[in-house]
């Protein structure tokens, strides 16, 4: 009888914690460097959109600055092609 109660109690706790974990947001961080940016040109906006960014070189710093200043993905890619 106690074993059944423990199993039922564990099941209730699992359901509650599982529901609360679905509502949590994740924390996305990126370490930017020229090589990674050039490899992710096809989805550049998604790649640059993160909660925390660490730029390892001047190239990535300039690209990220363009992104934060509101340049479109197409404009950023054009500028990147000129900077290569």
C-alpha cells in the first residue's frame, strides 16, 4: 500500500515539474569569430540573435555591431563580402 502511494506521489510530482519546465526559456550564448560567421551566412540573423555574445575578433565585432544597429541581413552580407 505504501509503495502504491509513493509511486502515485512520484507521478504527480513528475507531471508538475514537467509542466513547469515547458514554460522555462533557455539562455542562448554565442562565441562569434570570423570563421563561424562565414559558415552561417545562410541564417545570419538567427545566428547573431542570442542573449549573450562574445566577439573574438574585429571582424565579428563589426558584424555584430551592424546587426545591433538594425541593418538587414542582406545589407550585412553585402558588407561582409566587401570585408573578406
